[in-house]
C-alpha cells in the first residue's frame, strides 16, 4: 500500500519539530521510523519533500542526514 504524501509529510515535519531541541539533523532511518514504513516507500516521500523544499539533505562525505531547512548549528557556515 502506497503512503499518502500529505499525511506522511505532516508526520515527518511534526516529528522533526518535536525533536528539534535535541538535534537538527536526522538519519534516513529516523525518518523511516517516523513514517513506520519500509525504506523504499519512505525514500520516495523523503525525496519528494527535498524536491519541494520541505527537507534539506546534508552530507559530510561519509554520513548522509536530513533536516528542516534553516536549522542546525552549521547553517551559517555552509555557504562561506
């Protein structure tokens, strides 16, 4: 059964906003857990949210993480 994009989008945004005081970047598995979905289904939702500008992708080269746009301690230094 395919996930509903609007419902999934709201779950992810709400989940990340609740945890935002503790951390600003999340692993893909954290997002899949919020959706309670299989990785392939969650990946489609996460990719669409990135394209829509609702999530941002961050990579250190060895680690890939996701977060809400404009959050995180490194945000100011990312474009220098």
